[in-house]
C-alpha cells in the first residue's frame, strides 16, 4: 500500500467508504467527487476488488452499480463513520484531519463514532433518496425504553459531535431530529412519503446568529477571543438553517443563557443577548421523543 500514489489510495478508500456506509457505489459518484473519467472510475473499482478486497462488492442491475456483500469488511479503512464524514467534507480532496496526521509534529482529535452502524446509515440514506417512510426502533433520554416509530427522513446531519437524521415524525406530526446512535436494529422501509425537506420550515428558513465575546471577560481577554474567532467588529455573524441554530451554538461552545454565560471558562463566546428571544422558538430543536 505504501507504493500506491496518494491520490489513487484516496480514491480506493473512497470506494470502500461509500460502499460501506451508503450501501451503493456508482461510477458517476466517483467521477463527480474525484474529477476522474468513467473509465478511470471503473478501473479503480476493479483494482480495489482485485488487489484489496476480492468479492466484497457485487454488481446490481437494480441500482445500476455495486452493492456490498453481506458481511462486507473494510480492508483499507477502519470503518468509522468519521472517515465517511471526512470523505464527504473533502469532496474529492483530502480531509483536513488526514492531512494533519501525515505530519509527525501535528495531530488531530479523533471524535468517537458513537456506535453508528452502517446498516442503519444505508437504510436512512436510501430512504432520503427515495423519499420513503421507515419504521425504526428508537430510544431517547425522555423515553429510554426502545419503542417503534414511523419517520420520513430527508437529511443526515453531522453536528460536529454527533450524527442525527432530520425526519418527519408521524407520532408527533412534525419534523424532529433522531440521533442515529439511538436507532436499534435495521430500519424497515414501509412505503413512500409525502413529507420532504421543502415542507420542513425550520430546515428551509435561515436565521442570523450573532456571537460576541463573553461579556464577563476582561477587555484584554475579549480582544484575544475576537482575534481567535476573526471578529474585526467585536462580533461574528453566522447565517444558518433554523433547524441547525442550536447545533451551531454548541459547536462554538457559545453561551445561550445567562447561567451558561456565568461559566466563563466553558463559554468564552456567547449569543448576543438581544438575539435570545428572537431565536428561542427554534433554538431547542426537539429530539424525537
């Protein structure tokens, strides 16, 4: 493997991660992500199957591509959801964390995969693409007993710490977030859905979030925070989907309430106080409970 050119190895890993997490591999996806020809994409798939993971994929006319065989085991990657996330973020270029880890003097933090299982992700992605309903077995903090739910997923979301799926919930008759790590067993498809992302108001509508240095910091400390986060005017404005506003604040470790703002060491940033009432209706997007 050490003799492989870097870009070839990256494409072979991409083949493996797409197959493992999406359950479908088509040449057009490789062409788009890596900027290669159809001939090169086909050659890469053959190279992967011949040299690294014989028999791991089979051609399926129904999906016009390849699908992993039962018991598919990754050969070039560790099979972590974060590797797949990095591939998506890179979109044909090497993910930043991978670049950093190639240098002896630089390291990156590996986030936990939170027991995300590929068979669950595959069904979720398939349902998002085909606009299908899924029956899932789910548990939440407010309802920790595993129970059956019917959802219509439309988008997988990585918050920077956890993966969830944005979906219509037939039990609550609204759109909610379901943590993928809390879905038990493999979801079951059960018919088409009329609930897509275009009906999800918090998904299609944007909001502006304004972050400022924690007001309890000393002036010199505020100046440091402004420099850390690139705040030439003493504030940082972010345009985000309303459904992702709370996750964005979590990612920045920004205080929302006055109680959180009192914990200055934990929250060097805070939400602009004047924005709290404006954002409150959709800051705390409910998990499916």
